[in-house]
């Protein structure tokens, strides 16, 4: 009868040893396969991509702030509501703004009539200046005439005086000649006074016209300084009326609404924000040693935790931040100490996303992303 080896104490250790050898061979085979896979990955893919899961969705969020103060008349949106560019968000009571507009329009009309009055006055002053100039010329002519009469009377007197000693003329003629000279002198003095007055009136007329002309010279009615100032106030009033209606600056979603009907808001106060969900981007924080081959324009593949790995987003490297994340921290790291420990820094890299993919699978600001950059380009 054959002996039973299962109970043989010598056979059992040999069986365990064979199993150990088999396990070691299997483990070595696994290591070999893993090494081959790692080698193949390094040869064909290694160093050609850089990845990080330290990436987050960002966007240029618009803060909706009024440019004028006033009471809120109506609020047309609520949080999470989608809006399109130009949609009304908030309406501020425009009663005060419209009163100011009416005052500005009245002031504009008043100033316009005033300037047109300047122009009409200028025409009248021009005619008056011409008349005063004619008076001055007439007075000058009368002076010349009086001077001629005086010269003639003086000549007649001198001639009679020269022959009076011979008795050729009577004493009465000499006296009449003297009287004629006196009258001629008086006429000349009157003519000189009238001429001086005419010259003064001409100067006054010229000054009045020059003063009035200075208000309108070199500028048409539409660009007169007074009208320009009134026009500026009118445009400001019109602008204030238009600013009572706040509209969406672009397509997006309303977030952080902080305004209610009847609330009095001040200029510059944030009422809500609008997030441009169709123009979002990703800021991926890569380690500094991952940036050696990275450059603007390289293709990027991304996944979002919101959708999982089954949906991929595609984009391009749009730019690099001007410094590391720690450099722009609220409290920057102070490494100039004796207990300094080197820490690998991360640099924010801006990634532009495909708008069509964003439209198909919307993202939200702040969501986590994983990004892989193809640095082989």
C-alpha cells in the first residue's frame, strides 16, 4: 500500500516554499510590468504634460452700483436669475432728477435768449457807433468852417486897420470888423466844443460795442461760453435721469442682491453682482518647476468636479500672473529669517475656456477644476 504524503512532515515545508516562490515570481512580474508601463509612459507622454488639481473657475464679475443717490422704485431681478445685456435690474425714483432736468432746460432757454439779445444789441450798437462817427466828422467839418470864418474876419480886420490911419475907412467899419472877429472866435470855440463832445460820444459808442461784442466775438450762438455752460448742465441733468435705470452690462446670472424696494441708496453702493457665466476662465496654480516649458497658447484639457471626469473642457493658456500666490497674499511670507524653510511656490496660470463648451455645460465661479497642459507644443 502506498504511503499518504499529506501527513508527511517533510513534504509540507516544501509545499509552502513552492508557494512562496510562486508569490515572489508573481510580485516580480507585477513590478516588471509596472516598470515597463512607467517606461512607456515616460517615453511617449512623460514631460509632455503638466497637471494640477489646484485650479478654480473665475470670472470678471460686474458690481452693479448706482451713480446717483435716491430711493429704489423697483427691483426687477433676484438671486440666481439669468439676465441679458441691457435688461433692467433696478429703477431709482427719478422725480428729483426730472425736476433738475426741467430747471436745466429753463436755464438753457434763458441763456439762449440772452445771448441772442447780445447779438441784436451788437447790431444796434454798431449802427450807433456809425452815427456817432458821422457826428464826429460833422463836428470836425464845422470846426474847419468856423476856423475859415475866423481867418476871413481876422483878415478883414487887418486890412481895415492898415488903411484906417489914412482915413480910407471909418471907425464904425473897424468896430464892425472887430465884432466879426469876436463872433468868429466864439463860433470856433463852440465848434471845437461840439467836436470834442462828438469825439467823446464816438469813443463811448465804440466802447459799448466792443464790450458787447466781446461777449459774442469768435463764437457762434451754439458754442457761446454761457450757452456751453448751460448745455453742460442740461446734459448732466439728462444723464442723471438716464442713470436712474440700472441695466445688466452683459449676459450673466444675478448674485448677491443686496437691495430692496424703498431703500435709499447712495452713489457707489454695491446693489448686486452679475456673473458672466458665458465668459468664465480658470486660474490654475502650477508649481514653479512645472512652468519650464509652459507658454501662452498651449492647449489645456480640464475636468470639473461638478461634472466628473466624463466631461472634458478645452482651453488655452492665456497668460501668467505677475507673481506667485504667496506674493499677493494678505500677509506675504517673510523668508528673511533664521528658521527659513524652502517651500515650492505656485504661480496662477490663466486658462481661457471654449465658450461653446461653457454654453453646453455651465460652470460657476469658484468651482474646482483639474487642468492638464500640453507643453509639447
